[in-house]
C-alpha cells in the first residue's frame, strides 16, 4: 500500500503544479490544455484512492 500512497502524493504534486501553471497561462489555448491535463490527473487520483480503499477493506477482512 505504501507505493499507492507514493503515487497519490506524486499525483497531488502534479495537480498543484498544473493548477499554478493554468493560473499563469498567457493564452486560452494553454489554459485549456492545462485544464485538460488537470482533469486526467484528478481521474488518476480518484482511481488511486479507490485502490487504497479496496486494499484497506481487504486487509480489514
């Protein structure tokens, strides 16, 4: 499970960086591209959290 937490921390850092970049984007095209990446990263975070939850439920059983 430790590797999942490492993945989650990495993804959260990526979201922070993409968010900052989107706020500073000079063009609408850049902003849209960064927001699209943010969407993909948040989906990945949701998937990691689901895996953490499943592992926790399995280990508690």
